[in-house]
């Protein structure tokens, strides 16, 4: 028998929520499925890693991938600039795997967004380095360098998709 209005509940029982049933708050519904977003994060990370080993600069019958030595516009030598790309790709790939197996975890998805945004700007820097090297020789920018800013955009799209999923509360 429920207590009369204005009378506290018996000892050991929680009071009913305002406008809700007695017995405490309803449990949260399960986390939504974010497999599509997680797969996009993982695919974008894999493309970044693969693109490091594709040609970045080609010309004169030779090509150079992201593990070579590049010459910047200020005559700075960049030895193995693809290593930085691989570091960010491994980080975002790990976050994508965590999203895939854990379901929607908002903190992981937000960290993936930040890491993918940083990886995008790193990718733009890699295009700049490869372009400077191509300008010094008789070369041209190749496919691997062009993929460097594109792959993090795929990762970013996946992280945003994972972040946008919401829990579906049951309707009473």
C-alpha cells in the first residue's frame, strides 16, 4: 500500500521519483550500436598506414614513399616523416577497435575526433613536405601523399557517426 501524500516512505525504501514509478529511477537502456562509425575509424586508420608505404613523390623513373628523406622549402631534411602518421593512425585505430567492441563510449568517440583532427593537420603537413621535395627535383606529388589528409577525414567521419548515436529510451 503506497504511503499517503506528504508522508515519508517506510524505512529502507526509496521515495518515488517525481512523476515516476516508485522504486527508484529506471535503468539506462543499452548502448546503441556504433559498428558503422567504428569500422570507418578503423578503415581510415588503415588507409593512413598503407598510404605511408605508397609513393609520395615520383619522377625521373623513381618514387619515394613516406619512409624516405624529404627536403622542405627551408632546406630542412625530414627523415621518415611517415612515422608520425603511423603513430596517429595506430592511436585512432585503437580507439576504433575500442568503439567496435565496447559499443558507444562517448569519451572514446570524442578522443577519436580530436586525434583524427590532429591527424588531418599532420596529413596536410605531409603533403606540404612531399610537394616541397617534388618542387626541388623534377618530380610530382604521388598518390600516397594525397591520401594523407583524406584518410583522417574518413576516421573523423566515423568518430562523428559514433558520437551522434543516442540511447533509445523506452516509451511508456
